[in-house]
C-alpha cells in the first residue's frame, strides 16, 4: 500500500500560500513553466489549489486569490447550516406562497441538483435535509461545528419522510424563484463542494494552462500542465486514510469526487450508518464503503457519488454505463476486506499495474 498522495486528507491549522516561481525542466523538449500551489480552508474543509502557466508574466498569486474568492462566493450562497447564507434564508421561506427569489449561483446549483435528482431516479435528493438534521448529521447554524449523530426511531423517520422529495420543489428558472413547501428544507452538501471547485477553476482557466482545485476530496481539473504530464489523483483507503488505494492519471477537463461512510457516521450493533440518507426509506445508506466518480465536472461527480452510494452496486454501474464521460469505482466491505467494483472504462485511468491488481482487473 502506497503512502497517501498530496491532494487528500491534509488537515493544516492555518492558511498556507506557497509560491514557486519558474520550474526549470530537465529536458529541452519540455517547456518551462511557472506554478503556484497552496492550501487554505473554505466551506468547512481543507482546500488545495495548483495553478500552472507557461507564461512567465502570469500573476499566479492573484489568480490563486481569485479561485479562493470563487469558492467563498459559493459558500455564501449554498451553506444551508450557516445563518445569513442564501440557502439558509431559502429554507426559512418554506411555505411562502410568493416563493423566494434566488441568485444566479443558487439557481444554477438547484438546477444542477434537479438534473442529478432525475438522473439517479431520486437517489440524489437535497430535500433529505430534515432527516440529516434529525439524525444530527447537520452542522450547528451558529458555530458551524459538527454534532454527534444518532439513530432515529421508525416513528421519527416516518414522520419526516413526507417532507422529502425534490419533485415537490418548484424551481422557476425564468423568474429565478423557488417555491419550497412548508416544513421542507434543502441541503446542498452533496453537490456544493464540487460546484465550488468547478467555479474556482472556471474563474482562472482562461488565463492559465491548467488548474486543479480540491475541496475536501472533491476535485475539479481544467486544462493541462505545460510539460504534458498528467494530473495525479490518489484515492484514499477509507479504513486507513493516510494510505492510498489507487492512483489516477488524468488529463483535460474533468471532476472527481468520493462519497464514503468514514467521515460522518454512527454504529448500531456493529453496523456503520453513514451521513448519506436514502430518500426513499429515510435511513442512512450502508451498502457500500466508498464511491468515487469521474465525470466532466466536479459538481456532477459529487452528486453522482452520493446518488450511486444510495442506489447500490448494480444500479449504480448500470447508470454510469449510460452516461458519456462518467466512470465509477465502488468499494464494498465484507469480513473486514475491501472489494472493488468498477465501470468498463475506469481501468484506463489507473496509474500502473499495481493499481490494476488492487481493483482485481484482469485482461
């Protein structure tokens, strides 16, 4: 098992900005490049940003700050647990017959959520928010601190299920209005980080050759490194997060996201129940250990990772095979051993034969 790569599970206590000026490459066939890489904190988690440019005159520090600002803008609109955020105010408007006027960012997020809801046949559903809150998976609205999750009774779940269902929410794109039924609320935690990573990349992509933004394990990539080398992305072992299960080599525009049972969960009779709620049953999903999705955007990868975690192995794989540019790697656990399940095109992104062996690939 290889040591964990740099884009995952880094937990610094302060904002770090590291600037590298010109990186002289060893071979004459490769172009000189400048790059900046830094670690900061946004949306309640750790953020890593790497920006590459073939132009010596590029103001990479300013571009880095623009990427950070883009993420903060998304957070201001989409952090439903934070008092004063736009999504918090939308949730407070539930039951208002006049509807709630939303910003372009929140409208776009809700429309993308609606698309993911439809793609996954409702397995991805942001309206599970009342259940997330009841299980105590939500964050404190004043402090932003995590709370201690706990199980619910069957009666409690049954009482909340009528408040779940994104099809009950009316999103009027033309008027930029959202009509949220009384008692319902929306949690965009399963798509907002990916969306923010996309937005941060988009904010700087036109001025540089390549950028990677990672927010709490959700990754967006735009462009390429000037030297032609692929982007390296490591998938962490969900049971030993300092170690790497497999490494991916990626080029061009894409997103990668992982949903798992290892960060927010509770256990009952030795069974681990994750923070990912099945909208149909109201129960925490516990069929799989982790789901990693590669997709054209990080927002889509983020939403699909959650949806497939709920759907299960066979329906999840079947869905991915229908979606262009999407691949998935699913891990399950039996008797303490991890088992890999993957889509037909996933293998080509693995870094080497060691990774192929790890997922059980055979020619």
